[in-house]
C-alpha cells in the first residue's frame, strides 16, 4: 500500500535550553522549511520513487510514479512501475484502485490520513498535536526531523523527513513490523493550476468496490 495512505506529520522542539544547542538549530531549520511548505504550497505535482526494506534487510523492487495534491486533503498517488496502482482522494473519500485485483477500496479521508504521514504533505491541520518531534543531524544535503506518533495504534513507529529549499525531498518511515519505507520526491512544481477533475475518480465498470 502506498505511503500516501499511511500517517505523517511535523512538530517542534520547544525547550529553551535545547533551542540553544547546534542540534536544535538544525531541527529549527528543518521545522521552518516544513512549516513554510505547509503554509505556502497549497498544491503541487511531482514524481516519486518508493522502496521498502524488510527487518532482515531484503529490499522490494522500487515503485515509481507521479503525485499531485491540493490542500486540504485532495491528492493523487499513481504508481506506474513496476505495476499500476492508484490512490486518489477527493477531500472526502479516499479511493485505492488495484487493477491487478480489479478492486477499489473506499475509505473516509479522516480515517485514512487524519493522523498519518500523508497529513504532512496533504493536510492543513495542527500537525504538532499528533506527533512528538526531535531533531536529527543533517545528512545527504538535507535537514531532518523525526516524528513519532503520540497514538499507540498509528501503525508505524516513526517517520523521518528530509527537506531542502523548503520542500520535502525524502521520507523514511519505520513501521510496526520493522520495515522501512523510503520515498524520494523529485521534480516538485509548487502551486500549479490543476483542473477540477484532477482528484475525481469513478470506479471502472466490473471492478469490486469495497467500502471500509
């Protein structure tokens, strides 16, 4: 299942003494970039590469595709290699379409991404309420934050977010089974003009529709 359907968010280190340290300075920089992204980028398009490494170190074949979003809560996450899969949210319902299974799963958006990593990219709420955030050292030319969900049933242990030039560039999510999913984001175009139909989805004729 796409990372777009899991849970992500951001927060801040607030202690005054911690804020004086070099580590916190990096976190503040990452925090500032992420807050600028959420505040100033109301829509975007781009490409992604996603891979998952198991607890034993085996890596699944990478998925590649395109994404688009428009706040609040509208997005499209389209895998086109090595197989097709589509996740679309119209802001109220989230559709996950698997052509190989000829099945569409439908959920309410609040249930799917309300307290999820997807909320960082696609949401517009108070993200700090759902996560404990700590600074990470800069690496690979990115500034990093680590967000851990406050809820025990979030379905993942932590998500690391790497930013560059006020845009997210990499997301690394550790789930409850010890698997790490890495998503590389590229070719991001901020605030494009998107057609009203961009986030519409009608299940194809003949597929099974499962309402969750």
